[in-house]
C-alpha cells in the first residue's frame, strides 16, 4: 500500500515539534493522574405538560393516607420499646429498659397489648409501688396520625408547605416536603419534613423538629423525632419511632437525657382477630 504523503508530512512535523520541546522536570513529590474519563451531556428537553401543583400533591397525600387506612381491617404486631440513658455525649450510652408486647387491633375500636417481656436495668418504684419507667400506651386508632397529622384537612391550614426536592429511588419518585407552623406565635407546634412515595402518595418517613417543648414543666426539649414506615405485602405500616429526650426533672433510673425507640415487627394484617381476644379477663370469685 502506498503511504499517504499528507499523513507522512503530518507525522514528521509532530516528531520535529516533540524533539524541539524541552524535557519536563521530574516532580519531586506525589503525582496525581489527570482524569481523562470521557464526559457526556444530555441536552435539555422542554416539557410543556403542566406540573402538579403543591395543593394537588397535598390532596393526593391525604387521599393516599385515607386509602392506606381503609385497607387495614385488623392487625397484630410486635412492639419493642427501648430506652437508652446517658445520651449527652459525656458518658457511654446504657440500655436501661426494654419491653416487648404483642399488640392486637381491630376496627372500629378494639385494641389489646399482651406483655411478653419486661426488663429494666434497675427497677424504680414510687411510694405507691407504681413502676416509674417509660411507658407506651396502645389505643385503637390505626390511622397513624403521628405520621400524617399535618396533612389532614382539619390541620392543614395551621401549616405552610413547600417542596424541598424530588428524588428517584429505583422506579419510585419520592417527594421531600417541608412543613412548619403558619404562625410564628405557635411555638409549640412542630416543624418537619416528610418523604412521600408517589406510587401511592403515602408518607414513608417523617422527621420532626420542636422549637419549644410542648410540656416545659417536665420536658426540656425533644432534640429529634423520626418516624419511619415499611411495606408489608400490600400495606404501608409503622417500622420504628426514634426520639431523643431531655427532661427537666430526672426520671428515676433513666436520668435527664435519654433516647427512646419503638420498633414494630412481625405484622399480621387482615387475618381476622376473634372478638373474644379483646374481652376483659374475668376475675375468679373468692370463696
């Protein structure tokens, strides 16, 4: 094959220039490689479709929460409560309390908790003999108001909302929505943000902030409260609640600063719970 004269000329010119350039001095220290990875850009696409308004998103969240609640007729789960003291970064955290209950709930107003485990590092009781540990009560409401209280129509006017961002996780679009009290004088109402899965417009995570303690006589402040959900089959249910508390008056055996957590597991949903399970236990007659 006959060489291309133009190509030979360019090659000779490049070699001549290379010989004429001075040799670079060898570096005396560490050397960093220059990143030469190929870079690509995707051109912008103008979308003419109207964007869903914030009000419509809030309405969809309410409808999604209502739908989630309507699907659950009865449920049972394990509820594990743990309290950890010395969370002020000055001492090593210590587990001081753990309780496990099997909770049964059925619409419209049935609820029962059966204690399976009750452990305390050092049990403390008051003068009447009542346990002074941290207690969690169970009611019959399955609508999980702790997650969606700000999005309920009766409460929405008390808060202002804004979209902080949108994220894609797998094939799910997640909205991150910030809310805070509409009035600056409402110092006891929480602010926070929620993560909304737009597949069903259900809140899957919520983080709350409290500017001031709702009960300052006993509770100095809540340094953070996180509520998370998980999917169990076709249902979104509570997964865990985490809070860091600072008390005004020390709790016996716990102290002023402690972490409080509730974990929900081993769900059984819409499998039928007999009414007899909720009947109060009969007291045996004394002879």
